[in-house]
């Protein structure tokens, strides 16, 4: 788990540090709709490799944004869900979605 002394003073820099790459943002986007298994995330996050997905899920877990639950069965069942803190990123993801939608409209107008 990250410690407060390790966080940058600038809140924007802190957010960028936490999310840091498109994969983390897309994983969080998909987990906002509820708990997912690894294979579901692999399908929904287009272009991500199994190795990178595993790595990013571990990073999100270490940051306290994602919780991993392992069910003792054969084969093992593993599920990922956002923590309460992870769910607080919903407005951030929504803002990114809105900005992306508006930017696409802007680019369409420029290309006419």
C-alpha cells in the first residue's frame, strides 16, 4: 500500500501517478460496472496482453483501488472489484469520457 509521504504535493500529479497509463484507466472503467473475472477484463480491455493485465491489476491492488478475491475451487476462480476508494474515480472516468466525446465532435468539424 502506498504511503502519503510517497505522494507528490500536486494533486494532479498524484492522480496521474495513480492512473498513469491507459490500461489502468480502462480497467477501472470496466470495473465501475461491477466485479469481473480476469478473462472478462482481458476481453473488454482491447489490445492488452495477459502479462500487462496481470501487472496493472497488481499495481491497482497495491494502490488500494482494486480488490482481488480468490475462491478455493478447482480451477481457481479469481474476481476483481473496485474498492470504495476505487469507486470514487467514477467522476474522473466520466469526465474523461465526456471530454473524449466532445473532442471527437470537434475533430469531425475540423475535417469537414
